[in-house]
C-alpha cells in the first residue's frame, strides 16, 4: 500500500511512461490516448493517436501496442500493413499480440500468411493457447492448405489442446472443408467431444461433398438427437436438392422431438407442413408461418429455401417475414441475402417503429463477420431497445473489440437502460477474450449485487476461464464452489489447461480426476495431465498417464 499510494496523485494524461514500465491496468485503461481508439474511424485518425501514444511514452507498454495492433489488424477502419509496421518493432510480443496479428491475416486477402506468422510465433518461443488455433485452421480451410493444417494439428496434440471444444471443432471443420473427410472422421472418432457442433461440422462436410449416405449413417449414430443435429442432416438433403427426403426428416424430427410441454407447438407445425403442401394459392400468412416454423426449429437452410420460393411466387414479404429469415441468414453466414433484406427494409419500411428489425440486422451483420455494417445499423437505430444494445455489445465482443464493447455498455446505462443476463454474457465474454481480470470481476459483482441477476453457467464459464488463465486458481475454485449447478467438462477442461500453463501439479491432479470421472474416454485430459507432469520433471508419471489415455 505504501508503494502504490503515490500513483494516486498522477492523472493518466500527465504521466510519461518509461521503457520496460508496467503500470496498472486501471491507469492505462483511463488514459485519454487509448480512449480515443474506441472512437477512431479512419487510419488517418489512428496515426494521430499513435503519435500521441509515442509522445506520452505509452508505446513502451505492450498493452498500448496491442490495442494499436488490434485496431489496425481487425477493425473495419484499420490497415493490416500499418499493424505489421508496429508489430515488427515490438521486442518479445506476448501471445495476445501474436494471436491478433495471426487473426488479422486470416481475415485478409492472403489468409495463408496467418500460417506464416503462426510459424514465426513458434520460432520466437511463444506458446500458442486455445485462442490461437482457430485462425490458422480457418486459413487452411480457405486456401486450401491441408498439409499445413496437418502440421498445425500435431502442435495441438503436443500441447494437449485437442480437448478444447473450440479447437476440436475448428480442426474437424478444416479437414471437412478441405474434403479430407477421412481425417475429419478420424479426429471425430478419437475424441469424446462429440457435441452438436462437432456432429454438425462433420455431417455438413459429408453432405456438401455429396456423401449423403455417410452423413445419414453418422446421424444414425448420435445417441441423443437435438435440434442442431436434425438441422445438419435436413440441411444436407435440402442443399443437394432432395427436398422430399429433407421434408421426411423434418416431419420425423417433429414426431421424435415432441415433448409434453412442446406438443402443441410441434403438433401445430407438423399440421402446418401438411396444410401448406396442399395449398394451391398460398398467401403471405401461410408463407410466414412456415418460414417462422423452420427458423424456430433451427432449420435455417430450409427457411432460406422457402423464402426464395416465396419470392418466386411474387408474394411480397413483410416485417414478420424478415424477423423470421434474418436469424437464418445470421446462423448460416448468408451475408449477401442479409444485405438485400437490409436494402429492402430501408426502401419499404423506413418509417417502421419496430425495434426488432434493426436488432435482427445488427445480429445478422455481426455473426456474418461485417461488424462495420452492424455498427452503422446500430448508430442509425432510433429508438434503440435493450435487445439492440445487447446484440451490439455481444457482436463487438465476438470480434475481439473488448474496449468498444465495454464502452458501449457504459453508454447504454448512461441512457437509462438496465442490463439483463444476456448483457452480462457479452461483457464477460469480452473480458475473457481480452484477459481483463479486474474488469471482469467488477462486472460479475455488479451483475449480482446491483442488478440482482443470478449467474448462469455461461457467466461462470467466462469468469473461471478468465481467472484461471491468469493463474488465480483460488479464485477459480471459489467460483466453482459457489455455482448452483455442477461444473461441466468444459469448465474442468479449461481449468486443467490453466494448470498446465502455470505448472500447478497438485491442483492439476485434482482437476484431472474430476474430468476423468465426467469424461473417462476423453484423451485430451490425459494429455494435459501428462504435460503437467513433464513440465515438473516427473517423467515416469508423465509416461504412465500418457499410456492410460
């Protein structure tokens, strides 16, 4: 306390930071020069801010440099070449900076350069984390570059990150999109992470390659079929033009998925399918009922197919139509159709007071990767609803713009909006992606104490991931003890990964036992524990654990 108290007399703008300085995050966060980045709209303004950062000595901190690079590499107003010019002058960039520059290249016109910078990262002695791999895998899928993808796959195995759900799905997706379906299936078969997302990735790969029999066989192996898995197989048949088979699966899904509390809804939709097929003169109401039904059941491709048929029938869509079809565009990445709908809305519904339309447009643009367009819709939306604020906050967090996401929340509360649990999922996700431990704590506490919102599993998941990556294991343990629900495999897995990063053998052994009990056939946990032992020089334990997987 004695040493930290003098810093209170300095304002952020009056402080000049020296090389190798490590000022508190709160001091950096409130610095006027960095605050300007959230309002920056052009590379010319960015260069002016950069000059101010150099003048105040902020360029001597990796935090400030990471924010500059993040803007240049990822922001729609940035310039990747300028990001590179900053990056090349940094001594020993941290893993966040490497991830940002790799991500920037994965989004560029030369995505293979993401792999090049990934290799440079390894040569620099910086160890990748679970956030690193999705970007080079996506680049290998785009190019395509299967050979490089396989090499990166070996690094995932070496680091024990194949147990990370996000990495696992990215890997399957990379192989499937490169039509290396046997490799995609091998990854799938050797893992216990067989959730709806990984099933969807592999089934979609089979279906897009025309291997519908393989897709159906895989679908038949699913122990419990959820809406996502049904959607994958139905979309595959619809994409191949076999609408009769797709409809048969759709009707089978409705019968199988009917629950006591959903029987009325499912029964009405099944009845609507039969009635719709028998209608010769279909009006706008009947089209909207069917499109809305498909979207509600997450059958997004079928919803788009039906919408196109509606257009061909010369039936004019209305606001209800677009509120049903925009979520389908968002989940399928159908950006071109989303843009057409946006133009149609501007032309025909410019005076509409329906706040759900701009919210759906914001969500669609963000999920389709066009965050600049999402911001433009948000800025022009009058009036705004809480849902539109939530969509924009989550969209910015999704794209790695943590500072902008948090600033937007401040603006939202200043305008009198009260956040809900969805708001805080977006905020905590932003903190988790950016490693903002103290900020994440503050939001988590504010959610509970000020807004009386009980944390759900997504809130706990973000917080446990955030603090454990920072090495705050006591805090992660306390969070898990306070959970009203039991931690799942994903939470135990993220904690075990943090134990490996920080070399915490004792806690790692305990966490591994919990993970093995939940997922005894998951080899990723054994690999992580083996690596923890190896890092501690306990080679016999490492070998024994590795053989047990």
